């Protein structure tokens, strides 16, 4: 009957809409949750100069590994905006726009791009998800080094090689270890969330 077909179609649309709304709500909650995780892990730091050693990169990798690209980007952008408006979420409980224009500003401003690149490669490399995750994290780390180091040379007046020696070389091994940790942790979390139909990607 035409009337029954119309009602059935309407019911299917309602179910589909309800599922979409649920997914969007879960994604938004996870976005906010990962913003909080970044804020917390950024405070686990060894305050060496000129760049402190922190676990913020680990949280960025986890965000990119577990959220869809747009939500990963939004999560890290929210963190950057909180800090820019003075909330003490940057390493050492610092906040304010001056942190973004300081020595470490380039590395911080690369964070949203890092999470986005990691999430994109994980999502679109279909055949080997682990390879996509590794490639995304390594590429995003390289982008962070390049953007942050160029910014450091502009602010500090040092040449690029000196900036690399000060800001990158001492951290490479630790950052690679963070990638290994992020892959291991995200794999466990993803399996747990997928079993409960929480992750939508």
C-alpha cells in the first residue's frame, strides 16, 4: 500500500536521523574529552630550556588516532583557543597569546595540523590501518618539527641548524617512543570503544 510505504520510509528516516544524532553527540563528547586529556597531559612536563619536555605530543597522537579528522582538528583547536584566551592549559600552567608568539609557539600551532593529518591517514589508508597510523604520526611529527623550528628561528634569531640542535635533536628519540606508546594505547582503547559501538569511524 502506498500509505504503508510512506509510513515505513518515514520510520526508517527517523531511525537513521536518531542514529546520526547519537553519533554526533558521542563525537562531540569525545572531542571535549580529548581536549581535556590534552590539557592534563601537557602539564606532565620537565621544564628544560628552551623547549620543555612534555607528554602533550602523546595526547595529540592519541587524539588523531581515535577521533575522526574534523573532530580531532576541533579538539586540538579548542585546546589552543583555551590557552590563547588565558586559560593555563599550556605546559607549566601557562596561558595567554604571548605563549603562542613565544619560542614554543610554532610547535603549539602545529598541534591541530598534527592531529588532523594523523586522523586523515588512518581513515583513508584502508588496506593497512597500522601503516596508516604510523605514517600519519611520523608525517605529523615531521610537520611539527618544521613549523616549530622555522617559528623558533624567527623569534629567537638563531639559524635553522642551531634551532634544530636546540629544539629537535634532544627530543627525537622521546617523540618516537611517544608514537609507539600512542599506537599501543590507541589500539587498546579503540577495541574497547568499538565493542561498545562508541567510535563512529
